């Protein structure tokens, strides 16, 4: 199997981003977005999804964290789409629940090329460090829209740090499952013949 990887760059008036993604990696990451907790979440995403990930983002953090988080998700979604290619042989679907102490996150995903997003739950505190808690939901939304994912996600808990971290880990585990190659399959997992 050829390496499923991509390198994507994006420059706007709000952010400049360089991203590389290797789907079949070791969970190694080098991340610098200027938002410490977001860097931690992207590192956790890589570690638990066994993706090799580099993200370098220079964003307008003097305004807030919105553009940085949103644009990184856009670029990561584009990289995931490029790295998957025609999606031949992937498992396509996944369903995961991940706990972190009192918090639980759930993710159901279809790597179908049809973007859809649904989210249930609220975050218990408005921010974690310099990261706005609800940007975790927006990250998942932006990733789904730009990677063509049908994504149903949710969180429950009492601590926003735990809720956000559980969501990133759960998203990583579900995407690892869904993008994994099924040795029994040689075609694209769709009766249409393509995704």
C-alpha cells in the first residue's frame, strides 16, 4: 500500500497554515498554533488516531482563537481527503465512546464524502486556558465539512477540559477505525462504486 499522506497549506488575511498528515503513522506530532490547549488537543488527536501530524499556524490571536481553530480544521479536513484518495479498501464507518474521568464523548462517523454534522451537549465552562470551549464543537464541524464526513458527536460531563479532550480523543479513535484498511475489501465501500 502506498503511503496515505498529504501536505496542505492555506493563507488568508486571518491565518497562514502549513499541515502535513500521514494516516498510517505512529502518532507523532509537531504542532504550533499559538494556543497552548489547542496544541495539546491536536497532539492528543494525532497520538490516539496514530496519525503523524504537523501543524504550523500563524493566526490573528490578538482577536481571539476562532480563526485559528476553524482554519486548522479546514486544512486538516482537506489533508484527510487528499490522503485518503479514492478511499479504496477503507472500513468507512466507525462508532466510538471515550471517557475522561467524569466526561464522556461519543462520535459516529461515515467517511462518505457527504458532509453533515450533528452535535449534542454543552461544555461546562466557557474556556480552557486560551481556548474557547465551544470551538471544540466548531473544530469538529469544520473538519466534517472539509473532509466530507457525516459526523454525529456529543459530550457530557462537568469539566470542560475533560469534555474537550474526550471529544478530540474520540474523534481520533473513530477516524482511525473508519480510515483503516479492511484486508477483505479491494474496492471502494459503496454500492455506487465510489465515495
